[in-house]
């Protein structure tokens, strides 16, 4: 069986584990996504499944949930072998899964989503009242606050995730699989998710928590299984391990954080935002008198809980959203009245937070994605004609230089992992050495190793004299990259700190009074 | 002239009924996530088969039954092509519309030995609801109509209840909204799509029968003359909601009835015939503009993606 560490005490000695995977192997063509993995989920525990992107976490969990049939190995549920031909079998066996991308009906209410295809009612008549009551009961039980009558597409992502959890609980799931649940959450939402997970475990539900964020592992789980390249590299007990040990098992080496050599900053302002006022976007704050200056060779970080006006300021700089008053200047030139294309031509590069929707085209090739936005001018095009050869050779060069892992430059971008897709977008935006780079959440959904490389690319850009406006919800990222950190709260800049003073405590306190505004949609 | 009297409302109900049948069918398909653009062809087929069987058997009701059965079979082309074989529903529908037009014209000559119009003396039509004569209001509204007119209204209400108040209706709404999510919960999406397509076929059969055995007692080549397209517009306008479909169809019916009145006042027929289509166009454009304006005010970035839905990639598709 498994080589569980001998010092792991069995909480329910004698009772079989809630679920167990034995010798699971799953191939996709030539790729061995999961290679002979054993995993034991003890009843009432929270078990972290960690690993970098592409390590095989989702594939392993999909096998447990009946989405993939394994090429070898068996699945046991409460000590008995089960054959899961589809998620329906898994649901019947008491398993529930919350996917990385939610599977909710936006125009239906919370209650309708939760009870869908397991509706209360008699003779085919749907009993809406009973459904809403059931949702209220379930959310009460685990300490969640969800309005059963709300339409799902009006809800922030954090609440939608709760709906997914309620869906599984309504179907009496005893083993709950959460695949990268925190990737879409704000810091406050992460904390409440962790609380929910702990409550569930205390009530006897077994939770498999997939993540690549080590802090979450330490805060939320009892056991840890680390995957790398489809195989288990460590089985740990959370209480007896360290972040370093987990990271090393994940990436096969210790982490070498990008050094931030805070160099000399020229006095040359590249971007000057003055007294910006903007109307409120849905779910976000009204922007009030925001002023930001970014100089050459400087990274200005913007911190804050999402929904406090950061996104709106960025969109004003890019010319995506109208302003009520105030000015945006690039090298002293007022950008008022200029559209996105003119502004980019003047030297603004942009890496948006919404990478799949806005920053890239998933169905286009890596090469085409690298050409986007520069496809009208030499060397990629001349006299109105695009040169496929130039597009390809540029792509080959950039892919090599940035170490993008892809099957080739003509592979669709959607086939790349999150980290590699992000590198493609970043490569495109950095390639033309635009004096100003605006970047949002550059490492969201990106694994630790690629995240490190992305940070290094940004710091290199700064070292070459580039100016960077960086929006991030992660304090550690801001500390690693920024020279100064501004905190936005309710549409205004409420703190302007030297990076040296911007400790977790100070930033956390400055951001803390932020209302937990819903976060802009990314199309669930 | 007192135009909004009971007789006018009765005329509106009468001329709306065939469109309403087709539009209800289209709305249910839309709920299942399948755009049914073959309503025109199905209505036309229903009208033809109703007249043919009514003539052959001497019973108008046999004609109605035949219209329902054969149009359901005809809609099987869409169920098979677009659902089972996953062809583009729009292309299949275009084919069906052309086929219905050609086939009814051909069979009109071959089976009924007529060109252009078939309206022999003795062709049995559907009876009016004479038993309502003398009943206040109802008599004036429905007394001169066939049973298929009130049935259409009842079916609109029933469809609304079915979609909104039953378990199957809830599942149907989910199927169209997010088929992957519905599948992951054990709902067989193609089954819902096939069922609603066939149901729409049956409804179009009723609508066609009302057109050729109720409104008039005759079959004329291409006699639907765009009613199926008006039904498609009604479906889009109502965003697949049955009660709004009813509203939209009554609006178009009112436009048509108005057209007749204007004709009586000496307006050229070519202009008045265009009234329902003109109203359709105006309402469609107006509703689009309203959506755009709302999005623009709320979120200019989102407005761009709404105007270009093809540019929006669902995260599921990107992995
Ligand atoms: N449906 C699939 N078809 C082909 N390859 C896949 C598929 N799903 C996953 N893979 C590959 O399997 C490996 C593991 O992927 P995954 O389980 O998604 O990793 P993780 O969830 O840890 O990021 C990757 O190399 C990925 O490209
Ligand atoms: Mg994954």
C-alpha cells in the first residue's frame, strides 16, 4: 500500500479512509500526466494536494471524481473499490468537486443552482420555497452567508464558489474536492474559505484541497501530498513541516527569490496621473482624485483589495474607460482624447489581469499571440501585408529567450499552462521596450517557478530604464518588485509608502478597512 | 374611428395565433440552447399538410392531426442534423426552409393538381366557436375564431408555467444556459434539445393548420409569407420567455390588424402588408440599442464584449 509516514497517527484507527487512490496512472497520448500515484484521504481531514502547474493535480482529482478513467490503478471509497464511469457515479458515491472554473447557471438563482437535478417537490412541480430553505440550512451549517434568492451572475466570485460548495453538500458529499479554489479569490475571501473548510472537516467531511500556494497549505490543511511531474515527491504532516520543505518538494530545488536591487531612479517622469476622477464601475468604487507618478527605472506598486478603483485607474491610463476630470500624461504629453491604439503606439505596454479574455486569444497560436498589436508595422508587416515568416521567427526567438514551455510556436495559446501563457503575454509587451509597462496581477494563476521568472523579467525591464505600474493584490509580490507602494481604498490613494516601509503589517492595515467589494467578472 | 374595440382585439388574436405557435416552439428550443430558425418552413409544411389531409379525408380535424404529426416528423431533420449529428443549426434550418417551400409547391401540383392556390369548394375548414355566441366579451373575442386560437393562448401560459415552475423546466433552463454544467449534474443535454425541437415541430403543425384551415380555408404557395421569421424575431425579442413571446406576437398581430384598417382607409396594400415586419424591425433595433446603452453606461469595456460576443472566450475553453 502507501508508504505513509509512520508518525502520522490515524485519527479514526480501524475505520477505512474516506477515499483512497492506489497506483493511479493516467496518460494523455504521450504525456504521462499522473504516474503511479497513491493518495489516502483520512476521514474528517483536510488534505492538501500541491504541485506546480502541470504537475498532474487536476488530472488526479478528475480520476477521483470520475471525469477521467485511469489507465492503471484503483479508487476506493470508504474501503471499497468503486468504478467511476462518470461524475454521476462519483456523486452517487458521496464525492463532490468544485472545479477551477465554476459550473454555474448565471441566470438562475442560488437555490436553483444548488438543487439542480436534485430538486425538492412533488409530481414534477418544483418547490422553490423548500429549495431556498434547504440552501439556508446548509449555509447555516457551515457558517456561510448566502442569499438563496440571488441571481448567481450578480454575485462576486467568492460567493459563487460557496454556491458550488453548497451544491456538493446538497448531494450529501462526504468527500469534497476543491481544485485551486483560491485562485479566483481576494485575500479576505481566502480567509473565509479556509474557515469553511475547517468547519466542514470538523463536521466529518473530508476535503482534498488542490493549490500551489504554500501559505494556504500551512493555514488550512492537516496532511500534504506533493506532486511533481505526475509523481508524489513528498507526503507530509502539515503541523510538522515548513514552507521551505514543501516548496523544495514542489520545484525540486530551493526558492531563489528575485533580488530587488533598488537602483537609482532618474527624475524623469514617464507617467503622470493627476487628480483623476471617474464614475463608479459596477461592483467597484468611484475613483476620487488619484495622482500617480511613475519615473523611468521605477516600479510603482498599487496595493489594495480588488474593487477599490485600481482596475479603473489602469483602464483610464490605457484609454479604455472615460474619465470625469483629471489628466493622464506620458512623457509630459496629455493623452486626453487618444484611443487605446494611439496610446500603445506612444509607448504604453499592458499586461491585463484578465489574461484569457483580454490579454490573449486562446485559440490563436503562440506566434500570433506574440504578434498581436504589432501586426500592422515592420518587421511583421509591410505594405498592408502580414509576413507569416516574420511572425514565426519573432515568436521562435521570444519563446527561446523567455523559456516558454510550449509544443511549438504554432500551438494554440490555450494549450499552454497559465504560467507559460502569461510569459507569452509578457514577452509580447516587453519586446518593444515601451517606456511604460502597466501590469496587473502578473503571477495570478501562475506556479511558483514561473512566477519567479516573471518577477525577474519585470525587474530586468526596470533595470533597463523601464517604468512599471504594477497592480497586485499580493503583498509579497509588491514587496518583491516595487520601489514605492500606493494603497487604494474606496477609490482614493490612502497611503504612499517607500517599499522598505511597506511591511505586511503596514500594508495589511492600510488595506484592511477596505470594503470587500465584488471583484470584476471574468465570465464564470 | 374606434379601433381598440373587441373586434379589433379579436382580429389581433386571430392573426397572432399561427405566429404564436411557432414562436413558442422556437422559445422552448432557445431554452434548450438550440436556435430554431426553421419555423417558417415548418409552419408552411403544417399549413400544406393540414389542407391536403382535410381535403382527402373530408375532416378538418384530421387535417390538424396530420399537420401535427407530419410537421413533427419534418422537425426531426433539425433534431437529427443539428443535435445528433451536430451540424450547424442555422444551415440545417436554411435547408429546411428552402425544402418546405419547394416541396409544398411541388406537391401542390402533384397531389392536389393545383398551381398557386388550392381552395376548392367543399374543402373543410375548422369550425368557429359558435357556442360562445351570446356570451359577453368572450363571444366577441373568440366566437368567430377556431379552437386553435384560445389553445395558443393557453399553451403560452402553460409553457411559462412549465419552464418556471417544474423540475423539468428548471433543468431545461439550465441546459440552454450552461450545457457543460447541466451535463456534469447528469442531465443529457441532447435529449432536451431533441425533445424541444420535436415539440416545436408539433406546435408549428398547429400554427400551420390554423393558418390554412382557420384564418382562411385554402393553401397558397408560400402562404406563411414570413410569419415564421416574425416568430423568430419574437423569440429573440422575448429572450425565450414564453409570456414575453406572447406579448411580442400580440404586438405583431396588432401591427397586422392595423395594416388592414389602414388599407381600408386607402393606404396601398404593399405598404400596409409591411407593417408587422416594420414593427419587428423597429422593436428589435430599439431593444438592442437599449441593451447597448445600459452596458455603455455601466461598463464600457463590457459593452465591447457584448457587442462582439464572438471575441469573448469562455475560460473553460482555454484551460
Ligand atoms: N485533457 C488533456 N489532454 C491532454 N493533456 C492533458 C489533459 N489534461 C491535462 N493534460 C496534461 O497533463 C499534465 C497534467 O495536467 P494537470 O493535471 O492539469 O496539472 P495541474 O492541475 O497540476 O496544473 C499537463 O502536462 C497537461 O498538459
Ligand atoms: Mg489544475
